C-alpha cells in the first residue's frame, strides 16, 4: 500500500478530473477524510452507503493495539471483494478480502491510532461498492507502539507459525467456520529505527489447491493477527492449507485439519 496514501489522494482530489456519474450521497459518518479516501479506494466506481453491510466492533477501543472487528456483507448476496478500513489511521486500509468460495464475512483484530470512522465496503458483481460502518472511540496510539513480540529472545524463530481450527459445517449453506492465528510482529514502521514488517498476502485453499479466500493484508492488523472466515471446501477435503508471505519475503505455510472427516490429520 502507498505509504503516502493520504497526501497522494488529496493531490488527486484537488487536481484531477471530477468523478464520473451522479454525486455520491452524503457520508453518514461525516468523516473529514471521506473525500480523500473515496477516489483512492474506489476510483470512479459507484458507491452507496448501505445498512446491509455491518461492522461490529466495540464503541470504545480498550486495547488500541488489538481492536476486534467483524465485517459482514452476507445480506447483499454475491460479493466479489471487501475492504476494511479506518479513515483516520496513518494507513487506513486494514485488509482486502476476496471471498472466492467463502461467505462475505470476516473477523480479525487491528491497531487504531485515534478515534475514527471504521468501515467495510463490499463490491457486488454489478461493480457497486456498498459501504457500512460505525464510529470507534479510542485513546489511540496503537499504530505507533512497538510490538511486544520483540521482547522475546526467540521471536524470530516463530515468525510465520500458524495455529488454526475448523468447525464442522453448519447452517443451510454448510459453510465451514475456520479461525487461524499467524505469529508475526506486524510492525507498522512508525517507530523510529524499526522498519515496517508485516504480512501482506494470505490464501486459504482446500485439498485440491482451489483458493477459497484471498487476503491482502496491511500494517494496521494487530500483532499475531487472528482471522475468522466461513468457507466451502470441496467434498472430501481432509484439511485446508494456508499460504502467504510478508513484505520481507518470509513465507507462511500451514495445514488446518478438518477433524470431523474420517482420516483427517491429527
């Protein structure tokens, strides 16, 4: 992600051509950054504020370094991509999510620097971005605090390790709920003398190698980030595989067993 996102977007907004099509509806959260972020994140694509996209998070962030959040766009039906972002963070985009064979719902934890609008946007097949969100109050400082990971002498030996669990399919859509944690400092690079060091891509696959969900992740995700997804692996899959990379070339590779399947990995 462009580390000078706000400045570049502001320049584009001031000097570039006007957005095509009808004017956007008024921002219900009245964010001072909306007019800057809108062209940077969505270009000239149509947007609409939509209560069918929900963002669930605390009203007040007790721990600014690990704020739980869930974004849910299942009420829209088919969704091709989701973006989770916090308007007033130094790096607004928290993650991008492609629910290829998954429900358009994701839960994770992120760092927040100050009180901010927190939003999820979901793109439907017609190209429209549907946006929901809420105001998050916070004392802040989460993006500029050094990770606690660095206090452990052997922290580098465990970077990229994964702990994961899956639950048996449930509901009419028979979706498999999966949760995984990836050990990583997820450093924003905003502390003097410490370079940015964060996971930038993750893909969850079934036994046939078919991608179920793709994540493009960014600096604001919490240290040792946790993700919860609802996926639909192929019939007979005994495990899921997770692969990814960080911005310094480190790899993430792991298998997450489906323990209810006969012969699944221990």
